[in-house]
C-alpha cells in the first residue's frame, strides 16, 4: 500500500461502460515523513475520500475491486482514509 494525499478528482466523459459510476481521484504520494512527493496516480475511490485527505492506495493485485460481477480495468484503488500516523 502507498500513502497519498487526494489532490482532486478526475472527470472522464468518454470511458468504457464498465467504468461508469466509478469516482476517480488524483493522488499525490507522501513519503514516510509526510512530505509530498513529485509522483501522482489516478485511483478509483472506494471509501468516499475528499480533497486534502490522506488515503491508503493499493494496487489491484493486492486489493481487487469489491464488485465481483464486473471486470473493471482498475489498476489502483483507494481502500482507506488515514486518521493518524504515529
């Protein structure tokens, strides 16, 4: 998993039918000290995260999409909102 901060949402009006209804977030990675890194990723939001929140992002190989009946081309998924890091 990777720590990241939500920087915004990504809107795509033309997409595969399997991607309809999926909220996409633009994430900026965070290092172990909490500093923003110059690396970004687009990820599907499964937890209702908002701009500015710290989140946990996982790759599909580790955390498959919970919707079993559809094959969605998702590479990265937001799986948690971070409350604290100590």
